[in-house]
């Protein structure tokens, strides 16, 4: 019995962890298949000063995270082009029509590391995007 208790506890923790991660997806379609993307382009819209919207489109995405990553890559390169080193994610909306995924990502670009949890270092992010084959602006 003493041996079963730790195993049951471990199994319960694994189940609870899996359930918590599943709850974080917000009902988004999740697939573990290979990524076979076709990046269809980036449109940049200056909203106000340093707040910028990036409209991206792609096919072959596995889930919303792939589309969000494409928007993040666009924001990082744009920040560098404008002479800024950082960006803070404000929001991303993703929609899918048949095989085409579209994302509207809003970022606040800045020279100094902005406050908040969803910040990116533009230079590091652009390098990561290049290694992953994700195009930028």
C-alpha cells in the first residue's frame, strides 16, 4: 500500500497538470502534427505612435499559436526597423477560413524593456524567427 500511494499521487498530479494545460488553450484547435506553413504576407498598420497592428495570413498552421508566432516575428522586425529594441504584446485575434489562418496582432514597440509579462526582445526574436524559417516584415 505504501508503494501505491506515491504512484497514485504522481498520477493525480500528472492528470491535474494536463487538465490545467488543456484549460489554458481556451478551446483553440490544437494539433501536434508537423508544421508545413505557407506564409501569405504581413500588413502593417500604425495605430497610434508606437502601437502597431500586424495582419498576417498563412496556410499550413497547426493551431493558433503558429499564427501568433508569425505576428510576433513581424512585430520584432518592425521594432528593429524603427530603431526600437523591444515590443509588448497587447492582443492577437486569430480566425480560420478553410485552410487559411489570419491573425490581427497588436504590439506596442519601445526602446526600453516595457512593463508587462508579454514582452519580447526584438533582436533575439528576429534571430529565432530566422532559424525557424518564419518571415518578418
